[in-house]
């Protein structure tokens, strides 16, 4: 049947069907193109997202291992110096590690590395070792090491070998160790002198008290008053020994550490032996803190001034 033999209605319906079919083909084509475009855009977005995730993962791994490596490098000098000057307990190692980790956390890994740049040959060398080790770790770590942010053992071994072969590193360890030992030796010497002075004061006062007790010309009330007066004098003179002499930084730190321990019931218990404060443990903890100050100062990593020292003592 030709269109000319159809009625208008039939012709319209046929044309409409043809138009509808054509429109559907056009829509289908457009939808296909749109889907293809969306698929392409999705694939592109996925690629970009994957790249960003990869970049973030690499960046996160690099930052994490750089922080760990910087900590290991600083500890290798500081803790080695401590070991050379004292018999360290597990508690001492924990404190020493915490001091370095806190310092890095407060100052920032990359800020510390920037501060090291161009300052001294030693700091430049340490910075280079940290950055080279981090780069090596990134290149040679497997997926598990990246996911756990671990430094490959080979990278660590190479790092420690470089440190051991640096004369300036070994010299720094020796200087720091000697300074820690000298500070402790001076502290022991001063305390021995104080102990002798205290013994002399106690013996003198006790002899005077005994003389009063033996004096038959004095009544009991007078003897009691004189004994109380001598006891007050003894306490005052003993306190004056510490108050009137010059105090080294180490001496002051030991004193403040002991005072802070007494204020904290839990610390006091952990530092006590059979109910008495273990002074040697107090001294050892102080050596860790003092040693860190000497370490930072000796390698010129940071400026050690009165404010910095007061901050460290306050955080004991």
C-alpha cells in the first residue's frame, strides 16, 4: 500500500511509527555515546583516583619511614653515648626512646631535616643518610612493608654501616659520653663533700645535746628547750649546705627529678626499693634526660638555653 492510497490517519500513524523508530535509534545512539563517555570518564576518574591513592600511599610511606629513620639515626648517637657512660635498665631505654620520639613529634621530621641542612658537616651527613635511606626504603620495600610502614632490613643495615664509618659520628658519641660521665662524677663528688659536712654538723650538734643532757646543773625543762634549739639549728645548717653551694645543671636535674617523683604516688612506688627512694635509679633517669640535652647541644641540633632546660625539667 502506498502512502497516497492511505487515509490521513493511516499515513500519520505510519509516519509517526517511522519517526518514533528513528527517534528511538537516535536516543539509543545518544545513550550509547553518553554511556561510552561516562565509562571513559569513569575510567579516567578511576585512573586519576588510583594515581592519587598511590601517590598518597607513597607519600604516607615516605613520611612515616623518614620519621622512623631520623629517630633511629638520632638514637644511634644519643643512646650509644648513654650506654658508654652507664649500665642502662629497660626503663632507661624506654625513657631515652621516648625523649627522641617526643622531640621529633614536637618539632616535625622535615622541619628538623631542614634545620640540619648546611649547619655543620655532621648534621649535613646525618641529613643525607636519613634521606638516602628513606629513598632506598621506598624503592626496595615490598607491599607488606609499605602497608605496615616498615623499613626494609637491608636499608637499615646500610644506614648503620654508614653511621659506623663516619668519624664525626664516633667523635660525637665519645664527646657526649665523656660529658655525661663528667657531670655524674662532679655530682658524686659534691654529694660526698655535702655528706661529710652533714656528718660533721650532726656529730657536733649531737655532742652538744649530750653535753647538756649530762649537765646536772640544768633542770629537765631547760635541757628540753636547749635540745629543741639545737635540733632546729642542725636542720637549718644541713639545709644551708645545699642552698648555699653552686649547683650544676645535672645536680639541679637530679634534685628536681626526685622532688617530682615524691609528688607522684605511682612514680614514687616505681622508684622505691623496700619503701625507700632508690637514689641510683633517680640518678640514672636524670642521666638519660641530661644526656639528651648534651646530645642535642653537642651536635648543634637545637639551641639549648635556660627556657629549654626549664621545659625539660618541668616535663620530668
